[in-house]
């Protein structure tokens, strides 16, 4: 018996010793894993999109920083050098995104299963995807609005059969039900999302001619109309807030210099817009304690300079106007720099651009989007970049009298719910996935028509460089920050995003 007890005590001690040895091994292993390797500052992460389908925002092997020993080296004189200067900074970015039009929302809600919709919204609005951060939507109907059956439908929030409704007794956002539902689903994924609302027209009874489709302006013969329209914006902001959807900005009129009989539209000259802002909309928002930003213009680059300067040149209107917005369909993004230089305290925004079947191919489309929008707009002081419809069907619809060959950021097949990611998805993703709201644009060397660039410092201190090779040949270049450098090669018509911790901050 004593021998058995002694054996048991021996077994217990052996077990304790074995456990102790095991603990030591585990701790040693943990220590080995926690030994610092190459510092994060020595690694540059890279994502690449090429014209061929081999790379679609695809992460590449990390690149290491090296000491820059090439200065004065004749052998490297032909290598393009991109200088990154974080101490030279420009505007603060508000976000990247697209428009949740009525058509886009309808397709998401009625052309997809719940699981498919969740997967798409996660991909578009969370860090596991491209995490879009800015959305535009239409105040009432646009050229991409549908009814409950998915058929084209035009409406405003205060439609009456006859007479005037100055008190807005018929005001209702009920026909926005799909848009409201989708915006709520997006906000559940990103509570910091910024939303901008834009009307295509005022209610017909407010317009000269009283029609929704024509381009008639607000009825200047009836001053009560102007106050009613200011109240209309207030009611819209309050109604959306009651749905749990805060609206950070409104533009006063979509494309005020273009009108059509095919879909809701309305003309509004620059002087009229300035008068409406200073006498009605601005004071009315203030009286209702609404801090929503008022954005002027919201039309093409080619005429934006003159229009914006007319509105901002009116001192009273300027006091209420936060900034001006632009579209891509005519002109060049340098128009935004002209407005910025004239009024540097007033932000500029890039709020609409659509791709479509008229485009010539993935590589050319990607280069244009990167050059004019993703790189060109911020380099010309824009604080956001937005595409038009976030989703359309394979035929570019459903439409409400507008473009018949436009393309969404993604295409949704309403028969199967399948999603196709278009070139616009990858273009915007090269910015939205990496450049966070609050990022500051910093200085980077830019080679127009060759290696085009834009760079940022994120709120967390990481640096981001977006590069597009818009030329016809593969280009090798080096990126220099301080006394450190890395080298990369980019095929023609390709884009890359580089992200790293600041190697000069330690």
C-alpha cells in the first residue's frame, strides 16, 4: 500500500513537471512570435487594378522602404520620382461614394434576396469591402425613379391636383420608401455616412407653367412660392431626421442650366439662386435651427466658374452658402480650382459622374475615371467624389425618361440578384477603401498624362498614395519620402493604391 501511495506521489510530481515544461514552451513560443520584425514603417502595402481581369483591386506583395542612395545617379535619371511631402497639406476630405437613386434602391430591395442585399451593402459600405462614405439621393423623383411596380414614376413631396398648397398640407415622403429603407440599412453599417439631398424639380404648383417635366423656373410672379419652397426643404430635412436619416447637405437644384420634357427638371439662374438663398432658404433653415449645408450650382465644370462666382459674389448669399458642387459631363476639373482660388473658404464638391455603354473599354474607362475624378477632382480641391447611380440593371435601368445607356457602380440582375462590379466600383474603391473621412490631402509629384497621383494623410496617421498610369506604356517609378524610397512598376491604363505608416514620424 505504501509503495502504491509513493508511486502516485511520483506520478503527480511528474505531471506537475510536465505541465511546467509545457508552460515554459508556450511562453517561449509567444515570446518568439512577439519579437518585433521589420518595423511597419518599412512596409508599403499595394493594391492594383489592371485592364486585364488578372488584377481587380488586388493586394500585392508588400514593398520595403530603402535608403535613397540614387540622388545624382545618372543611371536613374530617367526614372520618374514621386515626392511625398506630408507637411504640405490642402483640403480635408469628406468622403467617396455614389447616389442611391430610386432605381438603385428599388433594385436592391426587390431584385435581390435579403442575403444578396446584405452581401452587397457589406461590400459597398464596410471595411471588408470598399467602405463608401458619402451618398447622394434625390429629393423627390429624378430620371431614375420608379413606382411600387418598378415602372418609371415622377413625383415631388407635395403634389396636388389643382390649386396652391402654401402650407404644404399634402407634404409626404411616402414614395421614397425604398430609398429610405436602403439608407437605413446603410446607416446601420456606417453611422458616420454623409448624405446629400438634391431636388430635380420643385412641386409643379410652385413653377411657372405648373408642370413637373418641363424646365420652367419658380413662379416669380408669386413671392409666396419662394417661401413655400424654403419651407419644403425644411419639411424634407425634418421628415428624414424623423426616419433616423440625418442629411448633412442639400444642393438647391440639380443641373439648373439643363431642362427637359422627358423627366423632372427645373431651370434656376445664378442670380435667382443667390436671391433664393439669401432671402428665403438660409434664413428659414436658421429659424428652424437646421445646420444642414447649402450647396450652390451642382452642374457641369464648363459653366460652373461663372455661376458659382455669381452666387458667392453676393455677400448675403455667400454667408449662407457652404460651397459649390460640380458634374463631369462638360469641361475640366480645373474649373473647381478657379472657384477655390476666388473663394478659398468655400469648399467645392464633385457630386455626379456616370459611366456608360458609350465608353471604349475597361482600361480607358479606368484611366479617365482616375485622371478626371479620383485623382483630378481632389487635386482641384474637391472634398468628395461621387458617381451617379450606385446600381442599375443590365439594360441601364429602370429609367424615368433619362439616359438609356448609363452604367451603375454595380449592375444588379433583377432576375437572379447577381451583382457585377463595374469599372466605377474599382475606380472609387481605390480611394474609398483607404482614404477615410477627415483625411487631409498632402503634396505629391504629378505627371499629367503619365504617372498621375494624389496623396493623403489619414486621421490615424497612415499615408495613402493613389497612382494611375494614364499613358500608353508601362512605367517604373520611385516614391520618395524624406531619405527613404521604394520602387514600383505600373502597366499602361492601370491604377494602384499604396498605403503605409509614415517612416519619418518616428
